[in-house]
């Protein structure tokens, strides 16, 4: 008896369901489109390239043979462009010109000849221009010098890689008189130019791309750089506040011994007999010409740690009236130490003005000056 009841219940449920389905089919029949909706193949794997007041959009052709064109709209559908799509080929692309410098939202839709369309695809891109370019910073050299072989060695400061800098373009005059262009990557920190013509300047600018994939390259303005060199020491007059006339001979004493490219000789202030003059002490060189001074090198006496520790680089045009520039600390060690002058001062006379040390006297093995003539 229970089985009969169960079978009857199931029959009623199935019958009721069938009636309900028929009612639903009748209710929604007016909304069903015979044959369904036909969509064309949508834009596939799109790539948006940033540019100078323009943007490039590219995508794969896709496998739908019926697609014949695409429509790209932006500015809330106020602007648009139609792109013809050939039956063959791998990639479709279009460049949209005359764009204001801002971000854009593009809607790309494909069509066939019957007017069927694809699902719209949103693409985001950005156009760059003078506002972006005005913010670009030129990568500067921290040092430009020729060595004893005439090779131009340039040490570059850090490039603004996070801002899009990827290279430096350099123009220089070669030994044959021709102007050459060299591209230096942002990862390169030292450049050696073997055919540089001594005595000439060079120009450089920094190259930027605003995004990882960019249609255009942006440039900073060219900057001109002077090239420093080691100022020759032969025949130049060297003076000092005092020196040991005989007590340090044959290798030490006179000021010329600190300006002779020989670290085995040295200048030493007077220290015997008494009285022994104390600080300040100075060592001056008449460079015989006017130079812009970029840096100096000081070398302590090998194995000696009793010279001055604090000093100022001073400059003069007449050897009488002196101006102080940068002040430095000299570490008591053997290797040559380099000191850069921040303002690249113009001078004919240069002076080490020592103000402090462990003893009353001062000494120095070598003094070297780097600069350039204007």
C-alpha cells in the first residue's frame, strides 16, 4: 500500500512539473530570439602603447574570418576611429593622433559585414606631452677627466630609472675632427672614450620612455660639459708659510717636493730649531694660467700619520687676495685622497690652507690639481 502511495505522488509531481514548464515556455516565448544572438570575435590580447600626444593600440587578428572592421571609441563615445581588418595577417594596429596629455579609456568592438558586433573590450592608456617632458631630469656626470693617455673617462651619477630614464646620448668631437654620437645605457656608470679630442667639450642628454611599452622617446635638453685634466706641474712656482731648509733633506723640506709627482719626496714645515710655527700652515701654487678647478688630490707621506687633518682649498687671481671654498678632512693614510670642489671655482693661484693637526708642523708628499681652461 505504501508503494502505491509513493508512485502516485511521484506521478503527480512529474505531471505538475510538465504543466509548469509549458506555462513558463509560453510566458517567455516572446523574449526568445530565433537562432540566438551572433557575436563576432572580440579584440584579443590587446596592447596599448603610450606616445607623444598619441597612443597606439594593437591586438591579435583572431580566428573569426567574418570580422571585417573594429570601432574604437573614447571620451564617452564622443570620439571614435574605424579600423579595417583584413582577412589575413597576425596583428591589427592603429595609431590615434592629436590626443591631449592625459589618461584615456578606450572601448574596442569588432564587426562583420552583417552588422554583428563583439563583446566590447575596455582598454586603458595614457598620452604624454610637454608637461611630462618638463619634469625630466638630465643624468649628470659626476666626473669628466682625461687620463695620461688622453682617454676621456666619464663617471655618471645615478639615472632616474624609476622615472623612465633608460639611456644617455652623448655627442663629442673625435680625434679626426668628426662629431660622433654614443649611446650609454642607464646601467652604465663609467664610460671610456678612446678617440676623444683633448681640449674640446661634449654634450649629452637623457632619453626617457614614460611606460614599459612606449611608442615615442622623450629627451631632455642637451647639456655641455667641460673635460678636466691633470694640470702639468713642471715649471710652476710653489710657495709655503715655512719649510724645513735642511733637517729633512735630501727627500724632504722645500715646497716643490710636494708638487713633483714623486711620493718619495715631501714638503715639511719648519720644526727645528725653535721657535716652531704652529697652525695655520699653507702651501700655494701659481698655476701660470687661469683654470676652473674641479678637484684636488693629496697624498700623505708613506707610513707617516703626523700631518695636518683639516684644511680648506683657497683660490686667488693675484696670489694676494684669497677666497676660501670647500673645507675637508685629511685622513692619515697612505693611499691618495681626492677632494671635489663643489662650485668649480675660477683661479690662477691655488692654496692648501691647513688649520689643524696632531702636531705644530705639517707635511705632505704630493699635491695634484685637476681642472680645465675656459
